[in-house]
């Protein structure tokens, strides 16, 4: 029986997508805020640069909302399959708590709501695109993040939740019935579509784990141990900017479903 995330095992697809989404939530928490213009005093803030930053952020919000919408549909479709639901439900008795995949779903629900309100609250822009209008949007953005965004405790809990999801998936894998098969043979076409791996969020095809560079393999291993980019850079004696870029790349690959064999 295979449990690799090949698109034919609905439980693996469900858990790997949830883990990738949590990494995405943690990463975007630090980069998705509209900020005050920071330009040298002698130049003064340029409206065109401010609004270019605004437009770029709106596109990011739009992509993230689409991605989390796709994750929600995948989650719903997979968990409606009786066999998947039964396997997840049985972890409640073993762990003596609700399945951790439910906790991950709360992050998904909150993320969709956050980016929906950001898109609705920040666009469209009415009138002339002045610096004052931009600063008003900065204030609006902060207010929406304060009301609907994640607090520091929720973000700090993500690595622990990811580890719990990995353990829960391993528990389910052991608990599978002897006659369970992770294939799509003999399934109706509509069920096969539900099991299929989710669409990639971009046009770039993901790489398989075995094709990753050696640095990426080492960095991923240290990420799995909960190390931050700064600590990884120090351990590997690499520039922090280089490591941070690799970390973002690895998390994007994981979101697309390309994960190492467990």
C-alpha cells in the first residue's frame, strides 16, 4: 500500500495540502501588510511607487483567496468520502481529542475570510491616486488585519500543529483497514476527480523531492526540526538572504504537493 502524495491517496493529499497551507499562512503573515511609504526625504514619497506597491499586494491577496478557496473545496470533497471520514474520526479515540486536521481547517477558514475582507475593503480605489488616498488605504489595511488577521499566538502555534498533523497522518496510515488500497481503480469518475491532486497555484510545474538541490535538501531537513532561517543560515554558514529565499521556495513547492517521502 502506498501512502505517497501521488494524487491517488486522498488522505495523503488532504494532510499534505493542509501542511502546505499552514506554511503559507505563517510566511504571508509577515509580508502581506500595506506599509507606509519609505523614501529618502529629499525625494519625497512618489504616488506612482506607492500605488504600484498597492496593486501588487492586491494581486497577492487575489491569488491567496483563490488558493484557499481551492483548498477549502478540496478539503470538503475529500472529507465527504466515507472511508476518509472514518479514518480521521477514529483518531479521536486514539488521541483523546478532536483530529488535528480540524484545527488546521480553522486556519483555512480564517485565511479565506481575511483575504476576502482585504479585497473588499481595499479595492476599488475611488478618485485620484494621491499619497493621502494611499495612506488612507494603509490605515484601512491595518484595521482589517487587526480585526480579522492572526495574532502572534496563532502564528507561533503553527509549527507544533504541523508536527501534530504529520503524527496524525502516520497514525491514520497504521490504522488503515487491511483491504484499503490507495488507488483510483474501480472508482466512479466523479470520485476520481475528488481524489486528484489539487491544481497548482501557478503555471510552474513543481519539482520532485529527488530533484532538489543539495542545499534545499539540507535546508528542508532543518526546517522540519523547527529551525528559523537565521539559525539555518548560521548552521550551514550560508548568507541569510540566500537561505530565506530557499525557505520561501521550499514552502511554495510543498504547497503544490511535492513533499519528501516519509
